[in-house]
C-alpha cells in the first residue's frame, strides 16, 4: 500500500543508482536518523545529482510503499549541517518527526540564480 505525505527532509545527498559505466544516475538523501529516501529523478530532483555529498534541506511529497521511501522534490536548498538556527523538526501537520520539518524558506530550483547559489557559483 502506498502512502504519500508532504514533508521536509534534511540530510546528505548520496549516490543510489549507477549506469553500466559507473556514472551516478540516481540519488538518495540520507538523514541523521539513518533513514534513506530515494529521490525521484524528475523536475527539481534531477538537479540533486550534481550535489553529491552535500547537506541539503528539501521539501516534497514522500511516498512510502511498504517501507520503500521515495520523494518527489518540490524545493531544496543547501544548508550548513552545523547551523544551530534550524528549528525543531516536524512534519507539515506539526507532529515531531526527528529529521523532518515544515519550512517555507527554500530556494526555487527552477530559478537560475537559486541554482547557481546552490552550486556555490554565486553568493
């Protein structure tokens, strides 16, 4: 049974799939609680392949299909893992969830400037 919920997730982008030439073709976000969410390679999720080993906060639709977690990314931003200003993590409904929280302060990855900042090309 598939269950979907709008969430915000913080963690490190890691390789999850490779092609025959061992190039990364799919990524996941690994959280501090050791949860792994496979990122759907559509829309803004495609950009995250270029952010391997970077700490990000993303928001999207999480799909739980019998324990296999995937996320369709709506927005994301790179963050400093040492940033103490991050609020208590919670889901959109306000329930505490450990590494998930509601936040509206995200970069719109479709915006060129936001993409450049995410890659460190602009301040």
